[in-house]
């Protein structure tokens, strides 16, 4: 009785369900394709708008595009590398502390705080760097140039405002520290407890266990976290724009008032007032930044893929 | 309810790989048919082809005919979704929907398909299905609790109740007791004995004692080697298969002398 | 060579099981207290500051602990203790600037954290007073538009990748380019939106929707990634259970797969919103700043909290202080919004995960 009713209903409903499936699958696929279209749009619109800068005559753009972007690339890389060098060891230590040293109850709260700090807007770090850290750095800069002035990095003369590449690097380090820590912590926590127990069963101390089991397992995680942080540091705009006093000089001197700018900060500072060929030049420099971060991401992926086979994670 | 299933020269492929070859089988209505055989012999694949579940794996396809009371299940205008409404399935591990209560799990087949039904109809369906699955007395006081809070055996009976709530003609069971303890297994086996009054049941099992206990007919699948297709070696009444099978391979397998 | 590893020469400890000396439990704290007191004396004598004192204490403490442990417990234990000191020290050192950031923003932003700030705009304000109502509204409108565009696209794309793509060429291409998108610097996203609308509407366009497009470019990959992860967690058995009941695939996805992981998806989306709501650079180049309330994202410039904060700081008027105060308060409000979104995300994931009991 009921069965036959159900059957006839199904017959009637059948094309409808197929239609529903087609529509749903189609829109899901459409969304995916839309992303590809958007990305193709990003690339092509930027290229179109950047092109006039490449062909600009000498009269409009003295020295050409390379002379304009070159120092900026240098500054971008310098600031990001300082940040990476400072932040990575600290982040690994913080991640180790959270995953293996802190009491369990404390470690949960700490990881929550780290996640929260990773989300703090960059404008906040910019204000802090310009307001708090820059003045604080002046005595340190003076001491560095007095005592370690023979190292080119600290040649001086020390800036009196503290708006130096060193402060920028440190602020960027503070910004990317939570990001690297979050990634490294996740990986450390995923170390197979069998590996850890095997090390402890061999009579290892805690440090030896970490060196034998945790760090080798987490190496690719540390690298990918560091690359993620590097990508953020390269593209960071506001913190740099608010802190650095730019002269356009290409120098490794980190504590003087003569500093190279960075691509992103330069765009933020120049773009609102820019017109004509300057807009195209700035967009071209943005493209260069995009390519640099893309290369960093590719490198990170390559390293992680290559290391995966040796990490012992299966 | 309870219809016959008939396979004629059925080949099942995954892409270019022939997984099961040349199955000819008639399953009589309102009987229990057990499919036994070594791992990888294609018995689960065959079971899944009966309600076209194997099509969820990309590249899966069949050749030959599969009929439900003479109706071609793989006809050009047959919707696999419709096939599955007539042929229910119970899986290896109990899989109640975690977001739904016991009550909602039973009527999931109707709810998910937006079938309109009055509250009293739904209540009737829930009670009928849970009684049919021998679960009513254990859960009638907590129908609004999540289904995932039940024990493994209860969850599996809930899944059976869910399957029979949509009144299918055939019930497929893919090793329904392999994740359960002996007492829950016994409860399911008792249930299978009662269910065959209404449904045609096909059950895949690794446990030969179970096949002997619950089934009227037994089919033995075998495979000659890795990469070769699985084949139906023999299908007969269960007592014949276990006492005097016609094929040497069947005898070796049921007597435990399998290579 | 101090022999920090297991390869420490066994010859020096012939009997492995021999009970070695060990420091009492109070030893680390005792050494630390002693070091701190001594260094306080040194610092007072030389007239150096708190920072230098803390630094010297840490260094001397590390050396003292290592030496003591080395003598009493042996090289391996000593190395272990030294690393503990270094890790803990690095942790404390790293926490200093982070705590300082939070403290500075709260202390500086508190000054103008008043009713006027949330009810007034900057229209007609040259000195004290005024507020960021227009900027808060602008931030909410632009972020809301970005979310409205990126959530459907992102979630549907993730559904395509997990449920329909099954490693096809298209799905691999999407996965790859979503990865590429993750690395787009925010200022480049701003430039893209600017370039797009320049080509459509002519040079110099600045209005809210352009900023929303820029934020969408930043938000989509985050939504796709997190939703994808969540959909992958849903066990295949649930999909099969629904299919076996004769439920079509699209209903299975909508009514079984997504409800099962709705909490996770919502958490990911909330975090994505928190991530883009604080973006300054793309809005700086696409939306600019306005002094008054503008609720129409398709017409003229619009204020947003981060850009408002930036300009108040970078180009203050005279007197300077009211502008700086407003900059800090805007940053504080922005940070609070981000933190609230993070807490909301936590609560969603805690309360909306499927119940088992």
C-alpha cells in the first residue's frame, strides 16, 4: 500500500532531485572557477596598470624603474631578514616552552594568548613601535655605535629619534613571533609520543629527548612557520610606514637616520597623493613585492615537501 | 515488501580494473543470503553494486544486468538515488548522524528528503522501526538524546531501524557485526531472523559460523590472486555449502583449509 | 666539549646505575634568588637600570646553575638544566614586548575611551573632542561587504574541492592558486582592487566597495582553507549513511555534512573576519578617509578605524595630543573587536560541536 505510493512519488520527484544536484554541483564548481578568474584578474590588471612604468621615458622617471625599485627591494629584504633572524629562535623557544616546559594548565592559556597576539592588527604594532620602542632604542643604539661601531651594522651615527631599520626589524620580529610560534607549537605537540617515550626509555634527559625526537620531527614545521612569518614581514606595510625615517640610501647601517624604504611602506606613503606615472610605478613595485613573496612561499613549500619524507611522520 | 534480486553476467570495474567478473546470482525474496570469502574477493564490491553505492568511487561502473523484481537497476533513466530508496544498507561500523537525536536518526531518510508527514505518522514510523530493530524498549524514554550516546550494539540497531524506516524492499548488510561484541552480535543475528519475514536480506560476513547461523543461502566468492578479478564460485542453500559443496575451493574455505 | 648528548663518554660513568648526586628541589629557586640579590647590589653600585639588571641576573643565573649542576650532577643533567633556563628565559624575553604592546595600547587608548568617541564623528572637529563613529561604521560596512562576498564563494569552493573535485585537474589548479592567494601581501590586494576599478571607472576612484573587494581577495583563501579542513574531518561513513537512505548528494552535503561541522566552519569564518577587519594598507589606497559619516559604500571616501588611527597619528593637527589620543583609542577599539571575534570563535567551536551525550 504505502510502498506503491512512495514509489510513484519518487518517479515524479526524480528529475527534480537530479536538477538540485546539478545546480548545487554547478555553483560549487562555479565558485572555484570564480577564484581562478579573480586571481587571473589580479595578475592582469596589475600588469596592465604597471606597464606604463616599464616603458616610461627617462624624463618622467629619472633613472628608470630599476633605479626606483632597487633600493626599496633592498630595504624590504633587510627588514624582513632582521625580523626572521630575531624572531625564529625566540619563537622556537616560546613554542618549546608552551609544548614541553610549561605546566599543562598554564600552557593552554599561553597558546590562547599567542593565537590572540597573532591576530592583533598591524596598526597597533606600528603605533607601539613608533611610540614606545623607537625612543627606547636610542640609548641602545648609542651604546652599540660606541662599543661595536667597527661592525658595519652599527656604524652610526646613531639616530636621535630611533626611527631606524633596527627598530623596524625588531617590531616586525615581534609581529611575526606569534605566527611562527603558533605553527611550531602545533607541530611540537604532534610529535608522536612513541618517539618521545622511546627517547625517555633510553634514559635521555628532557633536553636530549627534545633534541632526539621533538626538533627533528618539528623541523619542517619550524621552517614553514618561519617562511609564513617571512612572507608577512615582507608584505607588512603600516608598521614600517609609521616607524621608518627614509632617505633612500642603500646601507647595512641599521641604527642611523639614513635608511632605505620598503616596497609596501613606500606604496602606502606615496599612493594616496600619487597621480600620473607615479601610480603606475607604485603598482609596478607592488608587482615586484608580489613576486618576491610568491618565491618565498614556493621555497617554503619546496623545503617542506622535501623534508616530509625524513620527518618520521606517517 | 521483499523483492528478488537477480544478477546476470555482472562485471564490476574500477576504472580499467576489473574487480568482480561474471556474477550470475538469483536472490529469492524474503530470504537471507550470506556472502562469504577471503578478503579482497569482491563480495563487498558486489554488495555495494546492488544499491549502486560503489558509484561514489570515481570511475566505478558495471557491465551486465542487475534486476530488482525484473526492473533493471542500471537502466538508462534510473536514478541511483531512487535505487537506494528501495534497497537499504547497514554498514560495518555503526554510523548514526551525530547532530541528530535518536528520534531524528530513525526518520532521517524522510527528513533529509523533505518528505512531509504529520507528527503522528512520524511517531508511528519511529515506534514501528525501533520495535522492528528490537531497540524500542531500551530507548523509548530517551528518544530526544543524541544517537551517538548509545552503545555500539545499540547504535547498529539504530542504524537498522533507520534503514527499515523508509520501508525498503531489500536490506544489504556489510559485515554488520564486525565492530561489535559477542552479546551485541547475538542481538543483531536474532534481529536478522525476524527481519527476513518482511525483507530480502543480503549480508556480507567474514564469520562462517555467523553465515551458517543466520542465512538460508550462502554464496562463496574467491579470487585467484592479487590483480585478478573476484568471482562467485558457488551459491547454494547454506547447509549444502557447509556440508557438501560442489566445488573444491568452497570446501577448502568452509573447512578452514584455505591456503 | 661538554658532552651534552647520549654519546657522552660512558667511560666516565662506568656503572650506569650508580646513584649520582642531585640538586635539592629548592636549588634552582635558591640560586635565582641569590643571583638576583647580588646583581641588585651590583646594579645599585654601578647605577644601571632595571633592564640591565634583569639581563645580568639571567646570564649569571644560567652560568651559576650550569656550573653547580655540572659539579654535583654531571654534564648531561647540567646541559638539561641550562637549556631549561635558556628556553624559559627566551620565553620571558619574548613576552616582554608582547605584554608591552597590549599594555601601551590599553593605557594610551583609555584616555578617550568615552561615550563621545562612539557617538560622534570628526565633522567640524579641529581640536579636542570628536569621535570615530564614522570610522567604526565604515569598518563594519566594508568588512561586512567583504564577508558577504567571500563566505559564499569560499565555502562553495571548499565544498567543490572536498565533495566534487576528487583530484581533478581543476581542483588541483584551485588548490594551488588558493595557496598563491594566501601569500598576497595586503597592500598588493589593495592595488589590485584599485587597478580594477581604475580600468572600469577611470583613475582616482575611492569608495567603500573597492576596499571590500580588496579585503575579499585577502579573505577568500582563509575561508577556503579552514572550511576545507573542517569538511575533510567529517567521516565518510556519514555521507554513505545518507546516500544509502536514498538522499541525493546535494542534500547530503547541506543537511548532513555541513551541520556536522557547522561549528568548525563558523569558527574559521569568524577568525577570517578578525584577520581582515584590522587591515590598514589596502583600505588606505582604495577607500581613503572621510571626516563625516558615509553609509554608502558605492559613493565617495569612507573612514575606517585602522586608516583613521593611522592618519590621526601620522598627520596630526595642532594641538597634537587630541589627535594622538584618538589614534590610540581607535587602535584599542580595533584590537578589542578582534579579540571579541576571537573569543566568539572559541565559544562557537566549544558549544556547537556535535554532542555525544
